[in-house]
């Protein structure tokens, strides 16, 4: 049994997990799994999935958004391939695989339009070297034949760029015979991207097993797919585009559209910065200017022309917004808002927001052979069953395999970041508690705050009380800057340092600090979503649909973020560390019930003593 398992021994919890996956696949069910770090879920899910796929001539799609998870999946497949030969390919966003320069600033849709344009004009050297007159070139065939084993996408891209052959096309060609395709959520969730990928690889949903890794991210990612924004900044740029191709009439219509958006914004209460707007209001105003459908079509045409000379088109993005605006009302909301660009210039915007993540997931849920959604923070599983729209899904929850005595979980209820409690005195108290805890930890610690503003207010006092080095996350940090800071932070593991970050920031979820690199995590307050119109609409919608609006629309997104923060600490069975939740609200039943029971959180009014005793034992 499980001849494809990549390691010598199978742990009992992995065996149980694999049997559950096998059962779901055989019955063509979807499966939602809460599987904490350490279970070895990548190997446990891929083993039965590959076995089933080979027997039933189906394909496994392993979807994840994190670079580290791509690497773990590839390494697992390399180990499986050492035992039983399989074909696999690792794919990331097409833009990130492209060899052309100057495309990093483009959105995915803008890059798609640019790629299409340069291919049609035969101006892409990489594509021309891949295929000529409808047939693969000899160089492309040779390269594809050389890459018949699982490899990291970076290796594939490096080899393809060296030969000046399109990496994405090579990956898709390998995908035609692949048993496993590792990809981003976007490749399967987005209807247009999915259609392209499946067409190029010869796959179809009915014969696909979809594994969604880190599935707590899926609801937000799914909603984002069907959310479109029209801003006055985009309209200003589109006016310039229309004039550049001598479409003066359309430029005038765009100017009128800009005035319309600004007029909606002028009616917004200046203290709120946003207001609801109906489909008819904007549609009617545009119809007063010109024919709505003709306007959208003309913008698409201008966009196509602009992309022939530039890499992006604002006319295309506005046309896409207009196409979406006339969509359904149920499960969506429409909001007019005002704000400021980084340059300080004011702008107005109208957004068509998706509230229900199950809407873009419906086709996948109804067509795929089986979907396995898994994460270390997928609790409560019944909530995800609702949000993802997997009505007939089976749910499973597993406990962490790490020794319970290696983790100390504390709730320290003496402070709060709730709005009515915020004051200089409260920030000073939070700073003292954080310093007390961090100074008691014999090694590195990370402290996560609900926002940069609160972090800055607490830091003013904290820096005078903490007696070691302090690293602080800054908004807008680049990839290299973040990596450099993390490396420096890790180098202090012997003497100890503290990393101050934001719960929903780069370090709150996307870092793995095994061993002695991190001895403790403190979560200050609750990273509750700003009580804006979108949150209000989410609460109303989920109340009507599930009678759980407050939980699904407000509380749980914050709790999931804090669980991700807490998960930065214990990453292996030998790690020892402490996790502190610093806010009185963690005692409240409606918050405390959200955490896994296995965490066994202890209420403490003397955290310093608890921590000292823990590390002495």
C-alpha cells in the first residue's frame, strides 16, 4: 500500500490522512482538511492522489501561492520519482516566467494582453524559437525531452532563457504528459487563465484532482478574481491613450466619465470616504454620455492598438470594468470611494466587489473529479465548507504531531487594542508587557501588531525597555530588503533580537524559522478588518446566507491571521517556543472558541514567570 510514498516510514497520522484522501478520491468527494504543520501533508496528499491519477488516467493539480510550498512540492515529487517514474511540471505566473524586460510593473491581465500582441506580430523571439509554422522547433523538442524529471520552475526558466525559448510554452508542453502540475491558485481559479492552461496541456476539469494547499487563502483570492475597480487616475491615463490614437470622441466620453465618477465621490460624507452605489446609477450616467456597450467595445479596440506599441493599456482595464459592472447583484456590492495616491494626489474610484468566494469556485466544485483543500489553519472546517461552496465535502481535522510540552500558549488579558481602549497610556502598557515577555525569551522573538500605526505608537516606549536589537518591518519593503532583514535577524539567534511586524504583513505568514531561529511569538491585539462598507456588506451577506455574518465576515478572518502568526514559532518536532496572545478579547467566548482545542491556551497575569519556568524545564 502507498508504494509512491517518498519516505522510508509512514507516521500513523499520515496513514490516516492518506486513507481519508484515498476514500474521497474513490467516492469523487471533495475533502477539507485541517492539518497542522509537521504532519507532512504534502507527501500525505500527493501519494494517494498520484496513485489514483495513474490508475484512472487523471491529472493532479497542486495549487499553492507560496514559493516555499512550490519547492516543497517539487522536492516531494523528486523523491517520489526516485521510487516510481512520474512526469511533473512546476508552473508559476506566466509573467514571472517571461524573458522580456520591463514587464514587472504590469498586472497579470495587462501582461496577458501584451504577450498576445507581441506573439501575433511575431515579435517575441522566445515564442518564435519555441514554435515555427505551427510546429515545435528542434531546439524546443530537445529541451523538452531533457526535462522529463520533476524540476523547480527556476531551473526550467533558467535553461529556457539560456536557449531563448519561451519557458511557459515549454512547461505547458511538458504538462501534456504530466501526472502532476504544480501551479498557482490563479491558474485554475481564473476562468480565462484556466481555459488557456488546460487547452495548452490537453487537460480538463472532469479528469482533474485539484489539491489546494494553504487553502485558508482561497476565499480572499477567489473574491479578488471577480472584483473590478474604476479610478479617476485610470480614466486620466485612458484619455491620453485615446488621444494618442486620434479617438477624440472617445476621449471626450472618458472626460465625461471622469466627471461622473468625481460627482459620485463629491456626494460621499467626507468623514466616511465611501458610499454604496447601484448598478443603474453608473449605467444610466454612461448611457446619458454614449451607448454603454459601444463605449466598452471602443475602449477594447483602443486598448488592442495601444498594446501594439506599449506593454499596458488603461483603456483595456476600463473596458474590463464596464463588462463586469453589468454583472449580478447577489453576492456582490458596489462602492464609490475617495483616497490618495502615493504621490499625494486625490482620486475617486468605483469598485464592483465580489462578496461570495463560492461564486468563482462553482464551476470547479461541480466539474473537478475531487478537490482536496488543506491547511494548517483550516478551522472551523464547516465554515470553509460554506465559504468554498463545497456542499458535499467531507471534513477532517488532525492534531499537531509535535510534543505538546514543547509549546507554551498564553493569553495575557491585561491590555487591548480595541478602538475605545486606544490611548498613549494603553500603548505604554502594551510596550511594557511586550518588553517584559521579549526580555524573558532566551533567543529571538517576533511581535505582530494589528497595524503599522499601532506598532509605531508602541515602539516609542518599547525601544527604551527592550535591551537587545530591534528589527522593524516597514510598509512597501522589497523582496530583497525583506530577505536581507530576515537573514540579519536569524544571525542573532545566539544572543536574541526582536522582529516587530504587522499581522497581515510579509513576516506574519510567509516565513519559516525552524530550530533556534525563533523562540517566541507575541500577537498584540486582534487584526480585525477596518469596519468599512465592504466589511459591513460581508456581514450582511453572510448573515442572510448562513446566519453567521459576524463570524464569517469579521471575526474569523482576524483569527486566521493570528493563527498564521502563531504558526511562525513551532516548525519542527524539536522546536520549543512560546506563543502569547496579548489582548483581553482573547478571553471572550466568541473569539476563544475559534482556536484549535489542542492549543490548550492558558490565561496568565504573570507571563514573565511562566516563560522563565518554561525555558528552564
